[in-house]
C-alpha cells in the first residue's frame, strides 16, 4: 500500500498543532489512510493550512497480502518441483490480474533459522523468511527456482505463527484488503508440545487470533505414494489439528495425492465474488424470501490481448502505447464518399433482401420484463436430465445478516431434499434485461454447522435450444451383430481399467484440482517471453501431459486387459467404395472459385467468395464470363430485383447449353454454371424452381 504524499503549506506557525498544543499530524494522516480517498483538506484551524494529496492507486479492499508457507523438509523433496511450478504460476497470474498484490515467502524444515520472532522471543527454529512481504514482481519467481532442500523436520505451526506475525507487522489494523496464509505440507512430521495446555488448545488460540486480525488460511496437504512408510499416528494427529482451523476460523483444508492435483489445488487467481441479483425469491404473492445470487462457475478465458504500438519514443515514460482503431463506412454507389453515422442504419438479411430496422424500432421491439425471480412450480428431480443444464451455475444464498431469510431458505432446501424435488424458476436478473431465463433450483443442504443451506441454479433450454439426434438402437440389430458374453466381459474390463475413481484412491482429474492445460501453458510461455523475447515455444510440461494424454503407467500395468479386448473383436479394413456421381459433383471445383467444392455451400469461405468481391456494375449475365457476372449480380444490394434477374438468366444459360449440346460437349460447362447457380441460391435462400 502506498502512503499519502504530504505537501505542507505552513503560514505563521512553527509547527502544526491544535489549541491544546497536541500534534495533530498523525491523527490527520490516520484519518486519510482510513478514508482511502482523494481529498483537498483546507479546514484546519487558522493560521494553518494543510493540503494532502492522496495518490491515485487501485482500491485498497481489492488488494491482497499473502504469505506462502512451504514445507521443504526431507519428506517433501519429491513434490518440491511441482510446488515450485504452482508458486511460480501464482505469481505469474498476479502479475497479469492483480499486480498490486503483495506476497511473502516462508520455508520451514531447513537447517538454518531466519525470522524476526526467533530474534525477539526465541524459539521458532528451522523457519526461514525467504522473502519479506512485497509487491509482486519478476524477481519473486526466481525465489522459487529452485527452493532450498531442507534436512530437518519442520513444524508447520511455527511457520503459521511466523507468517501471522509478518502480516500483523506489515499491515496492522488499517489495511482494508485481504490477508491470506497458504500452507503447503505433507504433515508427516510431529509438532512440538506447547509449554501450556494441549496441542488442540494451541491450534484454537492461533485460529482465534486469525479471526481477530481478519486472516484466512488455505492448507494443501500432499499425500502421495511416498507416504506409505509414514507414522500413521502422527498423520492422524496432524489431520485432526489442521481440521480445527476450518471449524474455528475462515480456513480451508484440501488433500492431494498427485502432482496434477497439486497444480490445481492452490487458488492462483483471486476473484472477488459479485452478486448478479439481490432481491426476493418469490414463491407466491404473500411468500417472498430475500436472497443473493452469485456465480458458482464461470469459464476462465485468455487474458485480453491488446494492440500495442512501438512508435512512441523510448524516452517517453508516460506513453500508453495504445492503438486506436477508427472505422469508416463508404457508399456502394460512390466508394469515395464516407457515410456519416446519422445516415447509417442496421439491416437484417431476410431472403434475398436486407430489411432496415432503426434503433427506435429495435428498442420498441425489445422484450423488457420486470426484474425478479419467481418460482413457477416444483417437479421430481428425476424429471430433469443432467444434459439439460446450460451455461454457468449460479449460487442462491439467504441475504447475509437476515436470520429469517436464512431460516426460510434452510427450511425450503431441506423440504425439497427430503421430497426429492426441484423448483422451476423464471429469472430476470436486471431491469430491462431483454430476455427471460428459465432454470432449475436444486437444494444444497450443508453438512457443516457453520455453513448455511443454499441452492444451486442451472439454466434450462427452451424448445429452440434442443438439438435432437436420433440413432438406431443396438437391440434392433440381428444376433450376428450383437456382442457375445466374452466380448461384453472384455469391454467391461476395459472400462473398469480406465476408471478415474478406483477404490481406496483419490479420483483422478477432479474438476476442483485440474487446471486448464491450455491456459497454464500460455502463462508459462508469457513469463518466458517477458525475460527472453526470442525464446522458442517450449515442449508441453510433463504434469500438463498427464491431463491431456493417457497415463502410460496405467496402460502398461493393464496391458493384458487391452490385449484381451483387441483379441475379442475382429478388425477388418473398410474398403473404399466407388464414388457416386453425386460425390463427384460435390467434389468438383468451380472455375470461378477454385478450391471450394459443390458440397460446401455453408462454409464461411463460400460466403466471403461472393460477399467480399468488389462490386462491379454488371447489368446482365454475359457470354464471356457468365459465372463472374452471375456472382456480381447476386452481390448487388441496391435493389432486390437483381437476385431474381441473375437466377433467371443463369438458368436460361444452362438450358441453352444443354439443348445446343452435341454428344455432351457442353455438359462440363453447364455443370459448372449449375454449381455456381446452386451455390448462389443456397446463400440467398432462394428456391431454384422460383
């Protein structure tokens, strides 16, 4: 956080003070730091005038102060390469989306000790502050490459206390942003016994202090195949202690078993939840519940790539390098004439013509429903198929602080859960939204006492949104084409082999822990290009390969099942059939548009072949270049009769060629004209017989 810049203008006073002689500078600065605004302060007691200018920065409440607590002890050495990757990815995303965030790094399990608490009060051994809390920059990524390899067992509670001390000393009570601790450990080493009380009491005291200082904590517990020889008693004790934090304070504990899960377990991008609706959930005219609606899931997209200009002088520190794009619309009749905005109007294709619709007409046509969320009725959950769900998932909660709304939501959710019912809702999130959303409300009954019940909302399709595809049933095939018992068993074994959730193991590729490999690779390459502009694109990382490619270890271990499946089915080469005349016509190129086939009438390239050609003032389909003349006439928009004229004249051309043909010498040319005619009619949605 940047502190206010002080510009003093003292008139007739040696120091700034109030009537009692007390120094008021600190009080003024504290007030301004808490207000977080740009102020012109001129109301101090005469003869003192003070002008304070608050620098323009991002909103303080959007800023995050974070401390990473990384276990580098001997039991974590196999996972440290993945820890380095996930921490580097965290910083890379913050440099893009949250460049004002501040991050500190603590490692524990090292031979040496380096932290302020050890110097001040003693203890807290084997905890090293690798980097103090600072604004994220490219140098921070170097701190993880590589992380030190510790040689002793680390105490994660000591690391948590040191991290809390850093946050308290850095921000105090005035920081309005978010304060977060992130612990990554395998929790296989015992923690020290406290001087007073039990370990549970010690953890509860730490959790209470976290709540008092507005801190949150994420604990990522790494449990892989290397933990087989670990002391189960110590593991269970640490699990119990770490699970105290979620019950006592704002904390979350997750367990991962693979490098892929570790890569997605740490929340690398901080997205503040924003409501899309605040209002009444209307069950009837006399029964309404105050609710807030948030997005539960939303597709993560690439960061916006902006146009960049290198024409600005290198010495100009204030240049934005922004590229501004202006568009000009020119007349078809006179290409040199620019059409001003007041003379332009939107048009919509309707068959061969363009129907102009003014902004006033479009505004009058728009459907403008009233804002609100209404229950239309209830139905059995089995009536709503999973494949009906569309778009993102929303989250309904009772209005915060409203006890009656919380009780009503809980009662409704538990009643629906007990009866296996879902609600059908009509939703208009904003006033004059322009469309109505029909969706399903599914109860989400909480199994934790400190989390209230809620609902999930999924959008349902309308009739126009359905895409029906009918396929013949296998039961209609003759017995010779039905699988035998041996074939069915081989197929069952293959499916079971590829089960992502085998017994006694964590499910692979869990959505909560599986990052998007395309985005991950993009961020890593962006960080590489920032340091080495000429660097080539590196190969896909091994951890990301496990997301995009089959597991080679799994396939090698189950090779007998795969071979059995292959032996159970006879594979024959499908012979190539002789092309029919229709396929020959479809694949034959047009001389006027080489490379575009007869069958690709809906392809975007075909659209541009007619619409993007320069407009030529052609009045009829001539004898020299009839195909080009036909396309030129079809592309004219100054009058709707040109389309009909072009089709009629091209059709007459084809008839004349066929009638005048001798032993089929004109058939090839007639076929070319027919392809062009069919293509044009398909684009203009005109029937050939018209």
